[in-house]
C-alpha cells in the first residue's frame, strides 16, 4: 500500500511538473538540405528527407529539447587527383568523372530554447551524428564503408514556432564542428552543413 501511495504521489508530481513546464513529446518530419565542403565535392545543396522524435520542456521563457531523427544526405564528388583516385577508387580512370554518395544518418541534437515573442523560440546547441550507412551509387570505391568517419559533432542554430493544435514548425542551420573524411590521399576535413525545415506534432 505504501509503495502504491508513493507511486501515485510520484506520478502526480511528474504530471504536475510536466504541466507546469509545458512538456512536449512528439514526432517530426521535414527536409534536410545539405552540402559537404571540401575541394573534392560539388558545392551545391541537395534536398533529402528527415524524420524522428522529440521531447522538450519549456518553463517561462526558457527550455530544452532533445531529438533523435533519421536523415539522408546526398553528395557528389567532382574531379579528383590521381593520388586520391589510386588510393580510394577501384579504377584510376574514375578520377576524371564524378560520383554520388548517399549517407543515412542518425542525428541527436540537444537544443537550448529561448522565447523571443509570441509563439517564436530561438534554439541552439550541439548535435551528435552517426553515419548508419553510406551508399556508393556509382560503385566507385574500393572500401565504401571506410570512406567516411562513423560519427561527427555539429552545431545547430535556428528558430521554432509553437503553433495551435499541438503543432510545431521550425527552420535551423546545421554546421559541422568535426569532419567526416576518412579517405586516403586527401587532407580536407569534409564538414557537413545545411538547412533543415521541419514540422512536428506533440502528443501532450
């Protein structure tokens, strides 16, 4: 009985804290518009998908939000040096043509939030990204699984609007703090950067 009472008290305390702090738990989808900087890469931005979940706490004018979502990024390699091609490509003549790669990634940002006015909140914080797989669409590489590093750290800045009907919408800029280059024969760090546009729904 004592344990039951303690459990009820704890449950009501959590519920009260969540209500007071405006707790959000939900799902989000959107677009990931990214590029990979470095001399070997096409500098154009390419759009792909993102989707995942978020949990956040907001109290007064401050809050924090953690997320875990899946993203895809597509990058196109340009003309490379012979040394780079010899070290990484199956055929050295492939140095004269480009190739495309698609990264499937799991990103976990932890964002601090500051209310500006009305429904608008600014967001900023670190993001930890793991590359789940890399698709060598043109079959260029000797070892596609080792061409990119498996993890990176990014910075995130953006804004989010808390809308009626438990909806959220936001835009953010993501910039690489650490590179993902794991290739041979090139010194570039290959940092990812880009814009993300999303809409979410909170169940609470």
